[in-house]
C-alpha cells in the first residue's frame, strides 16, 4: 500500500506541475516574437528579390524621392509648418466648450456646417496641409460631421482652382466642380454624422457636463491672432496665376511683402499677448529682414529663418508660448512621418505629376475613356490615392483629356483627387481611427463616381 500511496502522490505532483504549466503563458508570443520575425523575413525577401535590373523600378524609386524632395521644398516650409502652428494654437487657445458649442454634435447644423465649409474654402490648402487643422478642431471636440466637412472643403473648395478649371477645362466642368465640392463637403459630413450617430450622441451628452470655459483673453484677440496666422499662411502659399496680368497676378507680385507684413503683426502680438521680450522679437526681425533683402530671389531662406525664430521665441518664453509650442510639436510628431511615408509610396506607384512610377501612365489613360461606371470609378480611385498639390490637378487633367479621358471621369478625379491622397489617408486614420477613415474614403470615391457619371451623361 505504501508503494501505491507513493505512486499516487507522484502522479498528483505531475498533474499539479502540468496544470501550472498550462496556466503559465507561453514565452513565445505573437506580438513579441512572430510579428518582428515576420517583418524581418519580409524585409529580407524584399531586399533579396529587389528588381534593380528593371529600369521602370529604378525610375520609380527616383520619382518617389523626387516627389518627396519637391514636397519638402514647396509645401513643408510654406504650408505644413504654419499649419502645425495654427493647429497647436487651436488646441491651446480655443476652448473645448466653444468648439462644442459651434461645431459640436449638438450644435446648430446650419451654423456648424456653414462655418466648416466656409472656413475650409478660405484656406485654399492641399489635402495634406489641412490635416493638422482638422486634427486640431477634432481634438477640441468638434462633431464628426462638421470636422469632416472642414476636412473635405479645405482642399476641394479652392476658389483659385475652380476658376482655373473653368478657364482651362471649360465652364461646365468648372461649375460642376464648384457645385459638387460644396454639396460634397456638407453631404459627406451629414452622412458621417448619421453612420456614427451613437458616438456623436454620446459626445453631445458629454458636452452637456463640460464646465464653463475660462476666458483668458477677449474673443476679438483670438480672432485677430488666428486671422494673422491664416493670412500669413495664405500669402506665403499664394500660387502664380496663369494670366500674367490682372488682380490675382498683382497680388502674387506682392505676396512676400504681404507675408512680411503679417509676420510683423505676429511679432507685435508675441510681445503684447504672449509676453515675449521685445528685444528678442526685434533681434529676430532684424535677422529675417536682412536675409529677405540680402537674398531677394530666395525667399525660402528668410522664411526658414522666420520659422526658426518663432521656435526659439516660443521655447524660451514660459507660459502660454511654451504650451503652444509643445502642442505644435505633438501634431508634428504625429503627422509628419505618416505624410512622408505616404508621399514616398505615392511617388513610387504613380510618380510625380507628368511622370511615371511603377504603374504605367498609359494604363491610366486607357481606363478613363468614355463615361462607363468602370471609367468613373477607376478615375475616382486613382484620384483618391494620388497626391495633388494645389492647382496641379488642372494641367494634369488637361493632358489626360487630350489623351482621350472622358468628361465624367475628369470630374470624378477633380472631386476625389484634391480632397484625398494616400498620405492624407494614413494621417486621417491616426486621428480618427480605421473605421471612420474607411467610411470617409468610400463616401468620397462613391459620390465622385456617381457625380462623374451624371455629368458625363449630360456633357459627354
């Protein structure tokens, strides 16, 4: 019996050990082992089979890098960096209660969507530059519908681009683009609000319990402050019109004088409202002015020095200035890597405007002729993924139309292209999640397709 008892005890011990081993988690876990291993193996296979002998592939890599260089030179300093500072200021100086009151899910719909669409159209920025501003108002509690209306209207309802479209591509296409963009910004916003109604209702209930906002400065001060920054952004990014004479060309001829004037006003606001020492502002102004007059044909030198000066002034001043910079830096860290990665991918696949990437351009031209559902849908999808800088979509479409592109697919590209791009999709996903991003992109593509088919039917 003693042997039997000892055997039973040994078996019981083995059962306890096995039970403990089953309870203990495996040391080989998917997230810590298999995911990194899959990435490493994938990178190895990519390097192993890299088709460097293919001329198209090597050209696509060069086009990808060239697009990133062009974007860095033409948009990062003049568009994106000022937008980051504006977004940081929205996050710091616009109270959440005020945003919820005018743009929140419980706000008056006519006021909310009217303000969102109009404010977006005034900026006349590209699909990437509007992203920090969208992230700023979304972070402060704006409703999904008004925020999406602002996100679409910024690059799509561009007055200069619409006028250029009408003059170069024809009045019907210009009018259709204007009407379609205005309706899209409101309709897509309303549909997004409807699809995520439960979340919006919960946000509205939360807004009811928000404490009253403490007003640090009068409303008119914030209005002047933001108007100064927006004016600086618009004047610095003012594009050269196709007509060498006229009002728009006159504005372009003095764009850097306007930019300098807005910068001077901003410097005064730094002293008066942000308690930045006047001596620091004066030194920065002298340096930037000296560079502007010393290198009149290279305005980016003075503008870059101005960005550095603003950064130094904000980081060396305690209080609101320092908080503003930290908020700006937060948006910069979140958005910039995704934008650069998306631009490199878009350049690799589709190339720069007027050039080719991995996907041959004649494939695109062959698939967008006529007014079929496939042609309009393909045009909307290509437009949604390709990156268009402000106003560049018009000459691109002029070439495609000359190659046989139908009027319907042309409008579909005009409605989907400026408002979306692969880089913007990546950033939008990081701001509001995968599900909302997929729904938003789908709405833009589907509505652009339908609108293109209707237009192509009446204006073949």
